[in-house]
C-alpha cells in the first residue's frame, strides 16, 4: 500500500556520521538503528523530502498502474 507521496528536495550523500548529523532531527529512527543499518559502510545516503502529502486512505499499487511490488523502485507517470 502507498501511504503518502513526496518530492525529493535534496539527496544527501556523505560519510555515515555526517549524514546522521544532518538528518537526526527528522530521521524518524534511532541512532542505534541508523548505525546498525550502515555498519561497515563508509558512505550513507538520505533524502530530504518536500511537499509531503499523507493519504487519508492508503492507495493500492494498482491505483498507479503497478501490478506488483518493485524490488527497488519503479517509475510512475504523474500529472504535474
């Protein structure tokens, strides 16, 4: 189910500790989870979002013309 949509304002890519410093206030995860996720990595990536719209009711993937869950990402045609 899709629960929201957003635009990517900025892609943050840097050393793990630097990305945490830049994102910790709004990351929505604990520092220990972040560290565990990036354990053994030198670089981390985060997305700063804008124009976030949470849906009142989650939408099905089929509402976007998608027949199955993507493995990493999928392009969606949207009206702008």
